């Protein structure tokens, strides 16, 4: 069962952090690709190396891909802000997975695992990556109450037994 309601100011505060993070990540990636592409183009203009030309074309294609992604992200954000509608729904956990040892991420010598929960087939969300605490707290068959934006499907809040569950 799901229903729509208005997004509150408190919800927008939560969403704003995610919007800023995602948009800034895309913009930083675009700037880095642009700098690399311009550097390679400068080398290419001085003396033509075919490998540099091919690499430069690939960089500009990646840059175009990121720009399209940024534009689509901003369009979805605009739609969510304009319409101010969120969806509240209940989803049942059907499966939980941990990354195997080959997929572990090492940061500064510390091993991080990826934890993911999968939901019963629905229109809103198929799976979601969670923190280790949430992974071990939630069991197979549990029902989670999820609030997400209508157009971008960005998660606002997830609760389990009326307790807010912190996710990554």
C-alpha cells in the first residue's frame, strides 16, 4: 500500500544534502574530465599522436555523458521541488546480501563490506545498500516504511517498527 503526500520543509532539508552531494560530485567529475581532455588536446595540437587523439575523443565522449547525467539529475530535482510530492509505502525485505571478499573495499587499510537488502517486487524500489548496523538489525520478512520523492525516487526516510533506520 502506498500513498502520496506533500513534502515538508524538514524533508527538503534532508533532500537538499543529497542533492548538493550528487550535483557537486557530477560537477567535479566534469571539471576533472575537462582538464584532462584540454591537457591532452594541447599535447595533440603541438604534435599529433594518434593514441592521444583517440584518448581525447574518449574523454570528450565521457564529458558529454556526464553532462547529460547532470542535466537529467537537475531535471528530476526540479520536478520534485516543483511538485513537492513524496510517496509513502511499505516494502517487505525478501533477501539480504553481503559482498564477498573479492568485492570488499579497502580504505586506509580498513576493510569495508557492501551490505544490500532486496525488496518484494514493487514500483518504487528493488534494492538498497545499507550500513552494517542496519543490515544486521533488519531481518528477512521485515516490513520497512519508506518515504521517497515521486520523480527521482530519492529516499527521504526509512523506518522499521516506528524506529528511524540510518542507511548509507
